[in-house]
C-alpha cells in the first residue's frame, strides 16, 4: 500500500495555474502508468548508470529516497548495486508508485507532491537520488536548493535531469512551421550546477548527449505520450498544427537527430 500522509494536503499553495499544470502532469503519467517501463528507454539507461555510481559510495545511516521515483527504475537500480540500501520512493502519481507490487523487504513508497518540498521524515538524509523528475517541478532550482539543504553532512545527492539544450530539432521545426513549441521548458544545466555548488561538493558532473533519429514528428510525440510525458504548459497542437509540424520536421532527414541533454550530478555535503 502507498502511504498518503496528511502533510500532503498542507499549505505552500502553488499559484492556481501552476497547480493545474502539476495536476495535468500527474494525470498524464497516471494514464500511461502501465506502459511506462516499456517505453522509458533513456530513463532506464540513466537509472542503471546512476545505480552504478552509487556502488562505491560511503553512505551513512540517515533516510534515503528516490524523489519522483515513478515505477522505481532508479530505486531498483541503486538497490541492485547496493543491496544494503533501502530507499523510500516518493511520487505524486499513485498509479506509477503502484506499478510494482510491494515484496518482502522492498522499499516503502510515499505519495507526495515534491512542489511542496520534502517531507519531514527526510530531514538529515544520507542519500537523495532523483532521475528525470526535477524538470517537472514548478521551480526546479528552488527545490534542488532545498534537497541539498536537507542532506546530512556527508550525505549524497545523485541526480539526472534533462536540460534546456534538449530538443533543438523540435524547437526549430516548430519555428519553421509557425506552431507553438509544446515541449516542457527544461532547466538550464548551468543553473542547476550553480545551485548544487552553493551547498555541496560536486564529485561528478556530466552533460550527456543522447541522440536519436526521429524522422516523424507524430511518432516522436506518440512516444512521449506512451510514457505519460506529454504534459505541456502551452497546451497541445491542433491537427492542422500537427500536420504543419510534421511537414517541417526534417528538411534533411539523415542529419536531424533529436537530442537529449541530460545533466548527471553526484555531489556530497561537506
Ligand atoms: C519521467 S518520470 C521519471 C520516473 C523515474 N524517476 C524514472 O527514472 O523512471 C517523471 C516522474 O516525476 C514524477 N513527478 C512529476 N511531478 C511531480 C511532483 N510534483 N511530485 C512528485 N513527483 C512528481 C512523475 O509522477 C513521474 O513519476
């Protein structure tokens, strides 16, 4: 069973428009929950990489969590490399959290809106891990500051976030087609690095580039939808706009890869 604490309904009201967007994000992920793991290829690869990075870390006894855990790809990868660890999985999407039935000794799960900060039980955390979740929050940098401040001395932040240099092909095609770019506004890697460096000692910092050929705009947008990642503050395109986007998607097909810029950070509280 997923724990639903009373604190979840407590104050820190986000502005109504952003609260609505947060609900839309949750509903989109909820609708795709049972297909998420089948389509989340980059997320799976990154989760594996982060889990591997945790293998040699000296991690103290404080609370440990996977923030925006979804179906638990990252938490499971960390536990695979570090069977001695038990991570609390936090997410505001119950359907994703419930994808994996609890087994004996499995991590506990908490339904929690990360736009409200972290729950009190994570104060003095020895490990805060998060992959592909921070970008969905209303104020990624502010939340990252808070995550860093909640770590205990010697505590670790293990983070992966897609950043603003992603999806240039999509942005340019939208410009040529004169339709809105409906991707999420991703945070700038430099801003997140700066936030982390204010409080933590950065041990590893990489900006990974993943490149995939996606000759069809519609196929790509369907892929996002298949994992529930289609929510957009600018709304969805009409059919006519979609057709225009498709027409302008690949002026030069073999040379138009779609790129993800993923910031990978490993940092420790001194
Ligand atoms: C792309 S999925 C990544 C899931 C998982 N970390 C992984 O790597 O597969 C983004 C996750 O962020 C969660 N999320 C988005 N907004 C959230 C919020 N406000 N509070 C908690 N979780 C949130 C979603 O429900 C979803 O599980």
